[in-house]
């Protein structure tokens, strides 16, 4: 009896990793979209290091995001966020999950455009609300009506997130499904970009 030899078929993660090359993959989107959860999972499948900019900011400042907002205000927080993201993108490739406001800041957005492929996790209000209302550590949502605040942020920010290279709809399905859609969309995006340059 002869052994059956199976050809080495690359996994979805391996194909997406090859497509990404030396670029970083940068998750953008509103609070609760799944940037941290999906970002970490995708990084595992790509075999790349993962970093969450909110966590990195808290590490370098030795303060929580809420403490930073309270002590220095949002503008100072944004300046720190820009510096941290610039440094992280320089030493990639890696998967970077950004804080919800990072891509809205023009300076940070330009850095992301230069340093990698941006991916917007686009979720509707009910999905976001269902996920964020369980915890109260997000300073921008400490308002009288946080759901309305979230809705206002969507109105303002969605046209800017839409500038990202890739969009994936983040919805109420298993995280693995979203992660696989992310990997497939990287392969698709890079193939289209390459054929445009032919
Ligand atoms: N597809 C999914 N199904 C179920 N739960 C999910 C899914 N995606 C994310 N979540 C959960 O929703 C919550 C918010 O997700 P996550 O913290 O990744 O969002 P985020 O975009 O990083 O938000 P922030 O900008 O506030 O950091 C987490 O508890 C996460 O596990
Ligand atoms: O949407 C935002 O502007 C923010 C989202 C969080 O990830 C944190 O970066 C911070 O709370 C600000
Ligand atoms: Mg996060």
C-alpha cells in the first residue's frame, strides 16, 4: 500500500501573512467594535506580535486612560497616542489595535496610512451598545446618556473610518468568523491593489 501524499496547502493565516509582507495591520473603529478581541485573534493566525495602543499608553504612562483624561485632558491624551502609534508602527510588522479616536486624529491617520494597512471594524449601534454598556471605564461614555453619545460619535466618525483601506462588518457572530473574514479581506485587498499597479 502506498502512502497518500497531501500537498502542503497554506492556511488562510499563512496566505494573509504573505499578502501583508512588511506592513503592519492596523485595526480602527469605535469602542466595542472588537479591535482588541479580533486583533489579538488575527495576530495569532498571522503569527505576528499583537499590541493594543490603549494598553501600551497605559503601560508607558503608568496611568489608566481615565486617569490620563482626568489629569491632562483629551488633547494631551491624543498627543501621547500619536507618539506611541508612530513608534509602534516603525518597529513592525505587527498587528496594532488602536483606541477608538486614533484614526480620527489627522496626524495619527497619516501615520497609519504610511505604516500599514488600515482595517475598520464597522458595527451598528445596537452591537456596540450591547458590548460597551457592561463596563464603565471609557471616559468619553461617562455622560448622562451614553447610548446617545455613542450614536453621536458614530455620526461624526463613520465617514472618517470609511477612509480605511479595508472594512469588515463586526456583528453578533462568533469571533472566529470575523477573524477569518479579516484574513480573507487582507488577501483580497492586496490582490486588488497589486492588479491596479500592473
Ligand atoms: N464577534 C464578537 N462576538 C462576541 N463578543 C465580541 C465580539 N467581538 C468583540 N466582542 C466582545 O465585545 C467586547 C468589546 O470588544 P473589544 O474590547 O475588542 O472592543 P474594542 O474595539 O477594542 O473597544 P475599545 O475601543 O473600547 O478598546 C469584548 O468583551 C469582546 O470580547
Ligand atoms: O473613542 C475614543 O475616543 C476612545 C476610545 C478608547 O479606546 C480610548 O482610546 C479612549 O477612551 C478614547
Ligand atoms: Mg480595545
